[in-house]
C-alpha cells in the first residue's frame, strides 16, 4: 500500500508529481561501479510502492545504461504509476562529452531515449546543460513544437 506522499505541480502545463522524487543517476554511474540491475529495480519498485512517483534519469548516465535500467523497472504496470523525467544535452562520442543543443541532435536523442526506456512518451524531457554556441530559443522552440505531436 502506497504511503501518502504530497504531490506538487511543476510549471503551468499541469504536470503533477510526488513532492519527493527518485534520482536514478547513482544506480548506474558516477558514484562507484553500477549497482546490480535486480537490486536497483527492486529499489525503484519500493520507492513507487512508497508513494514516490517522480523518477529522473538521463541519457548521460552510464551513458545510456540508466535509461535501460529504468525502462526495465517500468515494466508490469509500473509506467502507469509514475511521472518520468529524462534529459538530453551531452553528446558522447568515443567517451568524450560535448554539450549539444542542436535541434537534429535533440530529436535523435529523444528518439533514442524513448527506445532505451521502451516507452511511448516522456513526461518531462529537459536540457541537462545549455549549449552556449547557439541561442537557447533554437533548442527550446524545437521542444515546444514537439510537445504538440
């Protein structure tokens, strides 16, 4: 039985999430070796069962392996219980990271995240870092336009 965790609205579009979220980065990257998938899936399920429904990941974490892990955890009806956030903004090539907000990259990154997560829709897709080589309006306009399709 889920514990009552307060819910809050993000922005003005109506997205409502649990006030406490679960950042999934450390499950796959940056804080020592990746943790066993089975243990992390169990942790995600425990969080959801406890009323935490806002999950956050990124294509950078792993890279890519965290989205795959989260996608596995969303199977069996869990996806319908959560609001899922993932991020773009780092293009990784041969182990090198480059901040990128180019519209073609953003579209490709979104499509790749959807495949790794094995879902049809990302609830909150946002930019991890701003690409200062181009106006933010170029990147944001793509995201705004894409949200209607």
